[in-house]
């Protein structure tokens, strides 16, 4: 149940989060992040925030650091997940991007039915990319897929290594 709930939250957060980078196209620094919010049956509630700061090494290459804070709760369990790590995005052919993100996660989980508590840590290295549709001169919508190459079926806290991404970027 822990893995399914965590996967559901990660998928919902990934779909709901918007990634926004600010700054003029000639600027080197980008700032932004995302927010996710969800409600469901059995008292299910989740909220996530994912701030990030980047630096344009080249016009098409951005590197930086990203953090994440996710909280979810239901009648049966609650968990808090904090992650931090570096990222790199490479934009090419005007409508595509390749991305890598490393996150080290710290998770606190409580099963309310069985009064069970656990703490865990896991490092994820996501590789992927996607399609980017321009919206105006300095904004785009991104749709992509990332895969955690460190994911292992029987030892990971996540149910799958795949993570869909949807976001908006301003200032690229």
C-alpha cells in the first residue's frame, strides 16, 4: 500500500505541477518551480511544492538545483517526502528537450491503521525528455517522460521508474 500510495502521489504531483522559469531570454539565471494539489476519497489529500533555480551555461543548456516537498494524507496513512538535487536541461530543434534530474529523497511514513512508522532515503537519477510547444516568444508548454535509472523493483520506495512530466516554462 505504501508504494502504491507514493506512486499515485508522485504521478499526480508530476501531472499537476507547473515549472516556471523567469527572466529575460538574454538573462543567465532562471527561477521557478511547481505546485501540486489533490483530493480524493477516504480523506485523501496531497500537496507538493518544487522550487528550482537554474543558470544558462549556453543558450540551449541550463543547469541548476531543484528541491521538492510533498505531503500526503488519508484516513489510513500519511507521508512527507523531501528531495533535493541538481538538474540539467538541453533544448534542441526548437520543440524538443532532453533532461536529467538527480534527487535524494527523505521520506517519513506513518500507517495509521497499524500504528507503523518508517523513515527511508532513496536517490533517484531521472533521464528523459519531451516535446515543447511554444506559447508566445518566451514561454512554452512541456510534455515529457522521465525514467529513474537507479530504480529497482524490489528495493525502491517507488512502484515504477517512470514519471510523466507536464509543465510550463517562461524565459527560455
